[in-house]
C-alpha cells in the first residue's frame, strides 16, 4: 500500500524540498512571498478552503466548543 502512495517520484520531490530547506532556498522564497503580500499563499489558502474536507472539518469543529 505504501509504495502506491509514496512513489519514487514522491520521494524525489521530497528530497528536493528537503534540499531547499537545508540550503535556505525555502526560507528565502518564504520571505519574498511575505514581502509582496503573500499572493501565492493566499490563493492556495482560498482554493483549499473550498475543499470538502475543509468544509466538513469546519462544521465538525463548530460542534466542539471545548476546542476554541
């Protein structure tokens, strides 16, 4: 099951991400993203807010007042 979900391509991409974190590239990009008002971050957040799992999660959290 695991090999179907985490493929060789996934592993390669994860290694690229780790390299970007280790060499400072991720931090540099994140700082630039914040300096220009986070357009990519905001777009992704808005897009993902419309996913069914997010809508269901919001509804479920509203039923759990102790997690506020």
